[in-house]
C-alpha cells in the first residue's frame, strides 16, 4: 500500500477546464471517497490517478514516485469498474488470474493468490463458472478479486455498486468495508451516493464543478460543513435552508418573524442577511417557535413532517423534521418546535461558505 498525492492537478479538454488545481493528500491505508453530483469531475480525477486520462498540469504521486508520464500498467494500481469488465469467455479463476499471467507469475503463485482472494470474498465455489452464470453481486466480487490478487499499491473503485439493486448495494457496501478492514490497503472510491460516502470513508472529498469544496472526515462533513453545497449534499432529507438576518450581536437569526438562537455568535456577519441551516433531526416538537403541520410522510420507524415555521404575521418558511410515529399529528395542526442551537449553521449569501466567526 502507498500514499497518493495530488498537487495542483488540472485537467483541460481543449479550452474547457474540468479539474481546477486540486490538492489532495491520501494517506497510506486510508479509504478516501470522491463524492459529488454527475459532471463534478470525480471520475475524471480517478482516471487521471489510474493513468487512463492525461494530466494537463500538476503532479500525481503514488508512493514516492511521480507518475504523470507512467502508463497505467506501471503505476501498480488496481481498478474496479462500474461494469465489472470481466472476460465473458473466461472462467472466474481465469478472470482473476489474467493480470498475474501477464506479469508472468508462476502457476503455483497464481493458484495461491486466486484461492486466497476467493476465500476472502467467499466465492471459492464459483471459480469454474463463467460470468454469464453469476449474479450482479457475484460479478462484482470477481472484479474485486481480480484487483486483490495483484496486491497493488492502491485500489481505485469507480462507482462499483451503481448497477446493483438497493438491497444488494447495501450488502456489497458492507463487504467492501470488511475488505478494507481486513486488507488495510489504500482505497480511492468514486460515488455519487452520499450514503456510500458517509458509511465507507475515512475521509471524503466533496467535489463540485471540478473543485474540492471540502476534504474531511464523515463526521466533519456532516456536522461542520464548510459550504452550503456540502451541507445540502449530505443527509437524507437534506439540511433545511431559509433566508435569515443575524441580530446586531450575531448570536441569533431572525426567520419569518421569529428569533432563533445560534450555538455561538457570528460577529463578522452581525446584522447581515444570511442563509440559515438546520438538519431535520435537530428540530424537535415542543418549544417556543410557532409552526403548523403541512404534510406527514410515515416511514415506519419514523415520520417525516413538513412544517410551515414562523410567525403567522410573516411569510412562513417550510422545514422538514423527523418525529416518532407515535406522535399524533395531522395536517393543519398548530404546534411549537425547538431547534438545537449547537446544530444550527449560517452561510454567506454570496460565497455560500459557512460563517464561523
């Protein structure tokens, strides 16, 4: 395993710049996820690390070696693709052994590595089958096994679960997590699914329009988002946002005629219009903030409630909260709510960056 560094990496297609000077330091043995919406540049960045796309400028370093000009086969990485990329005419064993044969590895060593990888992935009974005889989840295990046998410096995963159904995705996500815990290898993983990112990663790089907006642990991404984009991209339902004005001391936000306490003052934005944010789980029924129930969405273990929040004399704003299904609410009910001051967020209207002081 090895560390991977990106230093001011830029990618242009003609006159169009799609990656804008990205700097990242991925530690040896770390599981890092690139996450963001379609077109944000995450797969392009992964393909540049793999050597499948050239780098316009900047440096890509794997281990201690600058690899910008090295072909993919010389970078000592293994890539797991979205579409599995298995040879249909070869058995599972031969698919997993293919890269080792190209390296002229001995037959005994090939058998040992393939059998060891198959045991890790619990596919020993599938070694003689062809890909057409396998389920989607089994094919993905074979693709992972083909990567494992190479014992590379780093594994690259390009949206490996996107072709699977929801239940199988959950199962495979757990298997990938177990695999990393067992092997301890450096993994760089691309997904548009924020649940995959939050559950798998040691650190997450949130990308938008070819830029890294925040690079941090899942806890920091979720609880201390650096920008409105990050706050809105993580969580389901996502964070509630509303227009607000900070008080003269910057320690409360006025929303729809109601003053809401903040966890700490933001004197730099005192008296200014801002975007206020709070997650659904940080709004609770019972408090001093007037609200009215608009829609109930029962989900079994919980109910999502859309509320119209604010003073009736002002234009109310809609927010979503989570409540117990045992709470007897119906559309039109007038209630009160509270918001956890420590979990409130404030964002600059122009830059959309978090205001923290």
